């Protein structure tokens, strides 16, 4: 059996391993593997055709490899004479410190030491630290304005994902279509559903947030998406009661996996029949053979699970803004969007119809434009901590 966390979860949650940000400099070279395939799509912004830019990013290793092995080499091959330096903060361990450095550089009118950021973009946008000259990104007009606006002024979506309901059709012939249907199914099928604790992964966090949202007035939820309003969290009280009431009906009467991957492992091994999962992890798992091809996914309604885009931004203090915007514009071209879908199974930011048929087929069961926004980051932190207090063992 998959090794699981205890029913009562420590308030500490995952231990973040302190890592020094990894700096990678990728020199331009012609015919560099996949780069040669993208050379014909050199981006449409014009501007500088030589020079250097620094891209700052943070996330898991798959996103590091996306930039290091695909996006940066392709851009350099399409723009001879350009060098892109990637500074990577694995798991975002230093995001808070790096944001503070960016803010301090802006206040002191210093070079921010990053031209493009793929980290804390929404926070930087809200703080006015990004250039808002997004007209230089030709593909932006074809992206859902709500998705663009969710990132804040100057933020450009470049990939996305959402949480979906995965199920074993051999055991679940009529999967739930709405949240109420799902809650009823869980109680009617004890032990066959679970979700990971929200502190250990976003798929479980999306399930928790969706149950809480059942009781939050829409106007309040809108405010809690774009800012921190702790007084509005009182609307969560009934949701916590609902979640605690599920304890006898989830896997082993209240066992919650430690992370997104453990949830997928339980589903793949047949120990459960249904769970919330990240779209990209599910698609990648089926492609790798770790999740049976027979397992299906769908989105629920009223409300749907949360999802969202990941964003890029050009720092307001960058001395290389033309080249930085050209890099972002290049990433939103159909060939690069298709490579993002292939490399990490991320939803494309541009309309799916602009991509090859085989790429479109990857997402046939996912509603790639149905990206209901999650909570503002401070509310998400509160959800993680309050779940520990209000749900396990209650």
C-alpha cells in the first residue's frame, strides 16, 4: 500500500529544503536539438535581435527543465546573438526574499537583476513592479480576458492547469456531475474516495476550496480572489463542518494522502475509485504508464474545481524590455505552446484550436478554458492551517 500520512496532520506541514537558487546560463548555439524545430517562429515583437536577458523562475524541476531544455534554447536558436540566463529557485524556497529584492530595487531605482519573472508574478503586478506594455505580445488578444486580468497589470499567461475529478469507470458508471452529486457519492461509497491534505498539494486544496465555496456568497468570493479579507472567512464555517463530516466516508475512515502523487498512486492501484487530480499530472501519468488508460477525468459544476494560469512578466526596472517582451511573445507562439503541452502536459494559454490535432487530443476530456480562480495567497495559507485544525480526527 502507498505509504500515507497519519490521520492527524502536523501543523508544520511539509519541510521546505533550503536551496541556493540555481543559476544556469545557456549560450546560443545553432541546431541545438529541439531549438532547431522552433527557429522558424522567432516571435513577432521585433526589437532587439541581440543582447542578454535574465529570466527568474521558481517551481518544481519540470518547470526548470521546460525553460532550460525547451523555451530558452528555442528562443536563442531563433534569435542568434541572444543569450538568456535562467536563475531558478527550486520549489520557490526563496520567493519571498526575491520579491523583497525586486521591490527594493524598484524603490531605489536600481537594476532588478531580472528582466523576465515567472515567479510571484501576480504579487509583483499588484505591487506595480511590472511593465504594463503588454501590447507587444501579439497573442494576448486571443486569450480569455478574465484569465489575463487574473494575473494583474502586466502579467501574461503562458500555461495553465486545473483540478479535475478522476474516476475508475469500471467501478463508477455514472460519475458525479456537480459538487452536490460528488458529496452524495462519497457518502454512498465509503472508503472509495480521498484527497490529499491541502498543505501538501493543490489537488486536495482545490477540493477543500470548492467545498468551502459552496457556502461563500459570490461577491465575497470575488473579493477573496483578488485580496485578503480575513473577516470574510466566517463564510467558511459551514464548509469546515461539511469536510469534517466526510471523515468516516473517505479512505480508511479519515486517511488523507501526503501530496498529489500519493493520491494518484491510490487511484492507479485501485485502492480508491475517485479523487481530485491535477490535469497535467494526470495526463503525464497516463502517457508514462503510471496511471491506467482506463481511468477517466471530467470537470464538475456548481462550482467547478479551481484552476488557473501561470504567468510571465517583464520587470518595470528592466533595461532590456524590448528583448524581454520578445521572449514572452515567442513563448505564446503555437509551436512553443505545443511544446509546453508535450513537455509538461500544461494547458496552452492560447486557444486550443490554434494547435495541432495531436495536441488538442491530449486535452479532449479537460475544459482548458474553465479556470475558476483560487483564493488569494493569504487566504490559501489560512485554508491550509484551518483544515489541520478543523477536519482530521473531527
